């Protein structure tokens, strides 16, 4: 394993951590495009880590066997890691991004992309209203709503669909929001990078 590869992978992991911090700031806001763009950046930075490590391990049979084993047995098979891997590929090859806006207390009908973003909601009585940001009050049965993002199924270029993960490492997830799933994935890749660092020069 080449030391220069470890250094590059560490920088990409740090970029993924930066994207996660921004996602946490945006997850309950109304800027859909900013969240989706940051989610894409997170996926790209995150999944460049194993790709860099695989390239760095080519000259070492021991290191190559180690990273290929992690990639095939964990990244491609664990529900959480596999979903994020496929979400990254889907964003490249299709139009899905793996996340979608979600409201509690009102039906989400769509939004206008020109800032400030405005959302069209449908109340319990069937009436619709176009609203902006902040604490919004609706008429009828709906008094207020909260806005957040959820993971949604992604489809790869071969037509295979991957549902949002419900477990990781054999354990049921307590939360499966984009940010919570990203946090778990980051911890996995930190551990992966530490393991790869021990193979430098071997």
C-alpha cells in the first residue's frame, strides 16, 4: 500500500466530513437544491476513498487482497454501504439522487427552484397553498408542518432498484435519515482507512 494513496484518501475523507457537516445544517431547511448538491458531493468524496485505496494497493498482493475483500464483502453487500454506493452511481448515470423532500402535517406537491424557494402544499381539506420559509401556518385541519429529507429508492443503469437501508453490520438502524446514514458510513470508512494505513509499505 502506497503512503501517497493513504494521504489522498485521507483528504477525500475530510472532504466527505465537510459535506456531512453542511448536510446537517441543511437537513431541516427549505433549500432542496443545496441539500441535493451537498449530498452528491458527500457521495463522491466518500466513495473515492476505497477507489484510491484499491489503486494504491495494486503493487502489493497482500494489500490488494485486503482492500478487494473489504470492497466485495462489505461495501457491495452491507445494506447501508451498498445503498450509498449505488446512490453515488445512480447520480452519475440517472436522475435519482437518493433523497427526497418530506413534510409532516401537509402533502408536499412540489416547489419552485427560483430563490426564495416556495413550496406548494395541500391541506387536509384539499385546498392548496404556496408558501415560503419559516414557521408556516395553514388553514383547516393542518396547523403547521415540518420539513426534512428522507432517503428514497435508487435505480442503477441496469434497472435494479435499491431500497433505503434498514440495517448495517447486522444491526437494525435506529434512524435512517440521510445525515444519520452518512454518519455511520463515515465511521466505517474511517476504520477502513486506519486498516489500510497499517499496510503501508507491505
